[in-house]
């Protein structure tokens, strides 16, 4: 089996696993995640965070977004960059933000350059992921958007954190040279920190 096929098999298996979680399990997991996140010091001190809208059985980020708003933490969502293929922009997001579906069917703010936040001005970027392992390796959906966007940010702000269900942890991910490891991954039951 090639590295590509191995990664695809992991994606299919883990996506299927998280899609099969009941709505009750999803609700409980998202509330437990908020409880984990609000007790992490760097999050409590954050003034601006980039998060994402839930898709494909991912942990529901809406309760955390609402908590951020209650704490007056500026919240930004990713938007597919219209000119730099494979890159993300982060646009300000609030309850009244006009939304549109991107080419993947994921809701994102309507593009308005007045609401773009430069990546280095964010305190934390929360990334979705399909699977992660004991070393902080992250396997995404395969588009490389976060890997390209975060490639030069590993040792400088913002802090990068992955969010995942506990069932998304596996023993080892076959990594590629472009994969950006995550220093933090938070699940409903644990905050993992990696070097």
C-alpha cells in the first residue's frame, strides 16, 4: 500500500467513525470540549481566535464560538483565498455575519477585505483534522489548506491547536514533508501538548 493510499484509508475509517457518533454523543462532546478549552490559560488570555464551522462529523464548534463571544474574544472563520489557490484567509465572524457556501459546501463569511485579519495578528488558530497521533502529527481532509497557510507559523505566533473527537487519535500517521505538526490538540477529554 502506498503512503497516499494508507493516508486515504485512515481518512475514510476515521471519518466514518465520527460520522456514526449519535447526536447525543456529539452534543456531549462539544460541551466537554468547551469545558476543556476554557480552562487552558492561553485561550483565556486570547483576544482573537480563528475557528471553523463544523463539517463532516467534526466536533461542533458553535458552543465554543458562543463562549468566545461571551468573553469578548474576536472570532474569525477561514475563507478559501480567491487568488492564492490552496490558501486560507481569516475573516471576522459574529452573529450577524453574512455567510455563503464555498465549493466544498462549508459555510464561510462572504469575502470582504475590510474584515480580513492577518494570520500573524491572531492569538490562536484552531484547525480541524481527521486524525492525529502521539507526536502531534495531523491528518486533514487532503486539500492541504491548513498546511500551506500555517507552514511558516510553527515557531511564531499564533498558537496552533487542533480540535478532535477522542476517537480520532490513532497510533501513528504516515506523514508527508509538507505536513505541519500541531503543538496542541484538544479533545473532549484531554489537552495534548507536543514539542
